[in-house]
């Protein structure tokens, strides 16, 4: 979806259409969750502080996030996806992978399927979507960003390798700013440069991710579209309006977060064995501490003492701007997928 949260706000409030809009970030300590394309022209981006966003775009309109509304729209979008295939793997509320090799409408072209889906989203929901079409998830993901907003990009099997070789390293899905800078320090500026490096060197420089980089630049990405992705954790965190150094107040904040965690676990019928405490200092430095127990737990009476234990182990050097709790190592079973399958063909 194109600028999903901001686009939903413009859809529901016509007075915002054509104007620079930021979802979230509306106070001194706020962070932008999404920015409309009108705002992006000024350099406003998600994860940017509201203060910086307002400096870049003085006419920026801040609106409060409405997560329930975004989930409602996302569900309607997925209903459209499922008209074509049940092999839908959500990445987030506004993004998903679809395997349309076999599709419910027996359409012969993946490109036509993408166009039809985008047309239906536009006509039924009034929102723009973009798509990438290719031979695997990695290339399709990268392609989906090329003709945004409201466009699609096809990378045919014959074009995949040349496309990846010319692609600047910053555009590789999964390569963030820090990794991109490290790659450039090793003379890697595009896919072609990456392809010249040995597997041994990439693993030495980037650890396990190095193996991933070695294969994806060669279009070796055979991960199937997984419609039933297993949830790995349940968590919640709070960013404070002002930095907090008082331990009593911090524990009160943790208690409220624990109530939310318990509610989410019970709603999903999940339990976990690993409890993690996350905190962010006023200088944005992030730390986590974890403890794993022998039995599955889900109630705050069970995990809150562990959270407090982790909290008391730490002498905080600075005031905190964020604190959070996560329960992981869950009791949900993984979905097994066949290791081998029949290779089908579909026109692009």
C-alpha cells in the first residue's frame, strides 16, 4: 500500500487530501509513523521525530494514529488478495507476499493479476497500491518500490540478474543504513560489486547475514510464501512524554504494560518461556535483558516478578525515554511446509 496510514487518514478526511500529512509525531517527543507523499517531498519520513518533520515542512499536519481503523482496512485488502490465492504471507498491515502460480481465477499472467488486484483495491477502498512481480520474494519486494506510488514493476526471469547487478546496495531489501555504510567501506556500492565478493569474506564481515547477501544477489531465494506465519513474540512498549529517572514511576509504567501483555497473550491463547525487558536511554541507546523459565507462562502474576527482577539487576546510567516488555519462546507450533514440490509455470 502507498503511504498506507496517511492515505487512510486522507481517505476518511477529505480536507487532508493533497496536503502534507504525518500520522503520529504530534508532540515534542513524538515520532512519525507514516507520511503522505505530499509530506515526503519535504523529506519527511517514518521514524523521524515530529520536531524534525515540522522543521522540514512547516505546513505539516499531524494526525493521531488510529490502529484499529488501519487493521480494519488491512483486513478488507486481504479479502481481495484471497479472491486470487490463499497463499498470502503478511509482512505488515500494509504489505504482503502473494504466490499466484496457481490462482483461483486461472489467469495466465502474474502482471495482469497484480493490475486487477490494484484496480479492485482502488475501486472498492479508494486507496492506491503498488506491486512488484518476479520469480521470488526478495526480487518482488525490491521491485514493488520502484514505481511507487500507484504503479507496478515486472522483473522477468531473464532480467533478474542484470537488475540485481545494477541495483544500488541501499535498495536491497534488508540492507539498512548501517549495513549499507559497512558495505561501502568494503567497496560494495551495487549488486555487481556484492557479487564479486567471496562467501568467506561476506560471512567474515557480516556474519550469518553475509551468506544471505551472497545468495540473494544471485537470485537464490527459494523461501516459499507462508500463509500461516508463526508468531514469535508478544510485546508492548511505551515512549514517555518526558524522560523518567524515578524507579518507582518506571515500575508503575511496567505494571500497565504488563496488563496489556496479559490481555494480548490471552486473546491469542499464547504462553511463553522467555521474558525480556527493553529500555531506551535519553540518548537513544537501547538495551534488553532476558530470562527464560522452564514452564510456559501467560499471566502478569507469573511474568511480572521476572520483569521486576530484570529491572532491579540494572543500575540505569541515564534517564529513560522508553521501556517495554516482550514474551517470546511461545507455545505455538510451527507450520510445516513441504521441502519439495512441483515446479509450475506462469507467464509474467
